[in-house]
C-alpha cells in the first residue's frame, strides 16, 4: 500500500489538471481507501473516477476502474446495501 500512496502523492505533485487528471486523482485514492476498509470513502471516490472517465470517453480507464472497484470494494458494496 506504501507504493500506492507514493504514486498518489507523486501524481498530485505533477500539478496535472483537467478531467482526466481528476479521474486519476480519484481512482488511486479510491483503491487505497478500499484497502484501508474506508467503505463509504472508497465508493464515493470510485464513483467520481468512473464519472470522470465517462465524461472524457475514456472507455478503457472506465472499465479498468470498474474492475478495480469490483475487486477491491466488493465487500464494501455489500455493506453499503
């Protein structure tokens, strides 16, 4: 998880902006939150990321984020119901 947190920090430090960067900046912390058991936070971040990918027609990234969400937050989705 340290690697994921370092990646998120480095991405933020690049100063990237725009809808694609925003989706990336939501997707990585979503996975981290899921690993840390922060169910509600991870689901909110995953939804933000998926919305960003949809808005930019980034089909591959949307699919990969959806798969990540399904794998990482499967228990979280059940808890949210």
